[in-house]
């Protein structure tokens, strides 16, 4: 097994993939909590004592949430009545019925992870060979034997150097796509009721 493969096995993919997914789930929960807070603050009147931080958390699972009194917006306008006479009218509309409610949903999440591991080993070998020879001779008279000396010197050297280098490149891209999701059936029913609560009165 190569060193690159062994190092890839040490990468905590369960955290690299699991952490963004957990963050996406938590972001979805925060989006739902933001929708609840929006409905509470925009659609209903603020109590005289103001909202408490725990009003939107619902820690007490045994108790029902009390949203309070519905907030309306009133318009005054003029139009002809049933007698074809210009009259003044007021139109009372629940604010939630005319306000877009944010309801975001994480539609897609893409995790791109790339790892580039490069191991290179370089070996440099140098050799040298030296050969030295020398011959010398002498004699004392022409009838005496000749003395010769022959010397040889040889040197052989080898040098090997090994150089290793490693490169590591990691890249992680996370793409998240959020869309405005369809309202839950229960919320749609509430909005239909609020639409029926619109009142057109002559003043």
C-alpha cells in the first residue's frame, strides 16, 4: 500500500461530510424558528409587557402556545355604495394575509472534496575512478640484472544521495441552495381563514 493511500485513509471523511450536513440541518431548524418569530412579531400584537426571549422557544411542551391578539391593518377609502352615492369605507385586513411569510427550505447541498498527494524520490549517484601507474628501472653495469619497479594505485568512489519530497493539497467546496418552499397545509388553512376575516365597512 502506497504512502498516499495510507494518508488518504487517515482523512476524517465522516467529519468532513457529516459536519456540513449537520450544519444544514441546524440551518433548516433556524429558518423554521425565524418563520415562527416572523409570524409572532408581524402577525400579532405585542403584549403590554413586551415579548420575552422564551416566547418563541416553547420549552414547556405540555402547554399550548398563546399567540395573542391578531394584528390588523385598516385602510380608509371612498367608493360608491349601493345607492350610487360616494361614501367613505374602511377595510380591515389581517396583516399576515397581505405579508409574504418567509418559509425557506434547503433544497440542495453539494460537497466537493479533492485531495492531491504527491510523493517524489530523487536519487543522485556519482562515481569516480582514479588509476595511477609508475614504472622505474635501474642497473649498475651492462652485465648486471635490471631492476624494475612497477606501481599501480586505483581508487573507486561511489556517492549516492536520496532526496524525498511530499506535496499535499486539499480543497473543499460546499454549495447550498435554499428556496422559498410551499406553505404547510395548516398555515395555508390559517391564511384562508384570515382572508375571510377581511371586513369592508361603511363609515
